[in-house]
């Protein structure tokens, strides 16, 4: 990755940015102030944008039902030619309604309806430099972005920040380039000084708020949050000291997903902000469950045709639509003579693809980002994989959200779509509207997932309210064989297949571990990877998360808990009528199934072991119905 060029001018401007970032938020109560509000409805979150006439600084605050969500917080951007964070004067306002319907290929629900009110506020500096602040508000969030109608040179930073009440509960993940930090609970002010992922969740009087980002491309730079202990302010810091621009610019959306916990969990706000799909024919894009062989023993010693055919056999027996071949399958690729038209015959992947096709199992292959780094490398690999009949690629080790890597994402997204390859990004950014714009992106890692040996049960119960809110998450559940390396029970591990949404749900267990737990294995046989609806039945970050996801007329249930043994009470808020509810729970001698008939809205009890959970299915009941399995 190229090191950004630093000039004396840039250094001075960067110092100015740093000084501006340390200033407090503009005072909303200032007597010489102009203010504008944006809201979608009376009970929806309301944004208030204020301009201090003395300093020309902008601030933005958010309330919900009259209660604080975000306190007045600085808004502004600095380029090499203009400081667009101060000395601003108001020019004009323009408003419109955004009303869109779209359908996705994966996610919390396939059919989406977007209704937002948008206000565009135009400002100028004394020298005539223009800044437009675009603010959107919907029933479940507020977002803003900067639009520079004319070229102002490279961006040197933002003065954007989010100020929370100091005593607000906060669930934060320490920033890592691969987005695999653990989520830990603090208060907004007591969190240690440092850098944090911008997937930060806070609880205030106005409800829960998840900070996020949308429409991030190679035109800009990824962001993280910077915090000084003792304050409630979280500043936005870009991955690049200098963001290259060559004309007008629209920055990514700074998003605040806001509401009660159920609203935040169900929200598709970051997708709703993103551009429409760049793929018109999505008939080849099929989500599904995957037998992932890496943690199941498919390390280099198992990367052979015979070993992978055995995994295909097991996936076919289970009716799982995909099998993933991880690292090691092309370790001799540098020795291949790619000038030979038949060079690809030196790999056994084409034979495995044909073997899988005969059994109804598609093949997904792992590949390192460095082998797709250049146009020439992508021209070598992507057409070949398509010609072989490979269904998708798991691309690994990007480990950056700097502008050069984001430009690589832009290129590889177009090219994998052109070659009809599903995509799973690992060592990656997180979904920032990418799955709406590029619906062949089935899932992304960007999470401390099943491979980690340091996960806690509290972290597992926080993910549905943080990382997984913004899009598909490749946690890779189902690694039953990792006893002692995971913090949860077998029933909780089964429940992760529903509690965590992923367009490619990669099951990480061994065939032997599944066969030793037939109730979990049979449950996985039923679990789809695309959903018609999602609801939160019960939850508190770091303590419990119980989600219900609907496919057709069945609701799949996944519950995970942190802490001591308990008898959990779960409301069945999945609709009226009578339901057969089958749950898989931890018993004295292994997993057990419990069946009961309930009415919608009833509460049912589940015995949960320490750091345990459950999985289940609820289906419409009528006399004679004895099972939800099909």
C-alpha cells in the first residue's frame, strides 16, 4: 500500500484539523444561532442542525420523542484549499422525500421500503468555498453526509464527532483494520482513551443508537472513532491522512441507527442509504448454507480432491447447497504455466466442481487478496474460476479501509459480478450498504468470529445489536468440536445459526461433531440463509439475545445468553394464531427437544445453562401437526 504524500501545507492543515477536533460541540443554546430540523414522523428521531453565527460552526443533535439521543456535536470537513468547519454562512435549504422500494438477495428481510425526509443545507465560507450538508431522517435513523459541489483539493480530515451523555451505556469494539475487535461494555465517558470501531452502540434516554457508515467507496476513506477518556465525545478519524479527490465529492453517510432495541436490531437503515443495485440480473445469486472445511479439518493436509469429495458427499447428504474449500488448494499456483491454454487442468478444483454438480453441491473457493491485487491477476483468476464452474470466492486478508484498498474493492466488486461469482470477504471491511449496491456480496467477516479463541459469551450476545445490525456477518457458527475453545453451550452454538444472519451461513463443524448431535444437525438441515422478516423477541447487549427470523410460514428461533444458569422467559411475538414451538436445549446428557403449542404473544420458558442458549422453530399449528420439520 502506498504511503500518503505529506507536504508542509498538508502538515499545517492536519494540525488545524487536530485542533478543531479537540474543540467541544457548538453550543445549541447560543443566542445568535440559526437552526433547522429534519424528521420523518412525530415519534421518529429528529435531527437539529445549528449554525453558530459568531463562529460559523455547525453542530448536529438528535432527539427521539423529546429525549436525548445525540447531544450537539461538531460537523465539518477540512480540505487542502478550504476549512469547511468554521466561518460558514447559510445560503439556502432544499428538501425532498425519498421513497424507494427494493429487493435484496439476502439479509434480515428481502423486501424493503424506504421512506426518508431529506434536507440539503448549503453554506459558504467568506472566500466562497461551498459546503452542502445533506441530512436524512427516517423512522429508524438519522444520517448526514458532506457534498462539495466544486473541487476543493484533497480531504485532510473531518471535524465530525458524536457526543453522548457521559453516563450513557456504551458497547465498543477496539478498532482493528480487520474489524475483529471484541465488544466490551463501558459508559460513554469511562471508555479508555483509544480508537474504536465505528459500530458503536449507546443507550440514552432516547433509546439505543448504533453509529455506522454507508456508501463507502474508493472515492473516500474508511472511518473509525477516537475517544478521550472522561468525555462523551467520539471523533471521526479517517484511515488516510490525505484523501485524494479530483472534483466534486459526496462523502459516505455518517449514520445513527436509532430507536428501541428491537427497532435497531431489525433496521436496514445503512442499506437504505446506499445506492441502488448495480446488478440487474440476480437470478444466479443464491444464498445458502455451506459446509466450511477449514475448522472441520480442511487445513492444507486436507486440501486434496479425495478429502474435499468426502465433504461434498456430506453436504449432499444434508442437502446443504455449498461446500467451501479454504486455503491451500492452489499452493503450487506459481508453478503453473498460464501460457498453456490448458493450464487450469493442473488443479483438481474443476474435477471437484463436476463432482459437486452431480450431487447438487456448489463449490466456493478461498483466495488471498494479494492474488487478485492487480488487473492482470484478476484477469487470470476470475475468468478461470467462472470457467471451472466455481460458484463463489472467499477473498481474504484485505485488512485495511484506506483509500487504495477501497478502490481495489470497487474494482473487484465489478469484476466478480461480471464473472457471476458470489463473494464472501474475510479480513475485511464491514457492510456499509455494500449488499444493496452489490447483491452478489453474500457476507463479510469483519467480526471476532468462531476462529477466535478469546471470545466471551458477553461478546456473542452483543453482536446481534452491533456488527450484525449493518449486514451479513460470517461468524461461521456450528463448530461443536471446539469444546473448550468456545465460551458457549451446544444449544447456544446451534442458536447462532439463526441469531446471526449471513447470506452464506458457513457451518464450521466436523461431520463427526454433527452426527454426534443429530438434533443440531437436523436443525441445520432446515435453516435457510435468506429471510422474509426478522424480529427481536428478547435482548440486552452483553446479556441475552433472542431473535426470530421468518422463512415462509415458519419462524426460526435463536437464543444466546451470557452468565449464570437461568430459566429464561421468551415472548412469542411472531403473530396471532396457534403455533407449534420446538426448541433444542441443553440437557443433562446432551441436546434435547422440547415441543409445546402456544398462542402468539404467549411467553414460554427455556432452561438455559451457564453461557447457554437454544435453537428452535415455530410453525402454524392445527390438529395433527406434530413437527415443524419438513
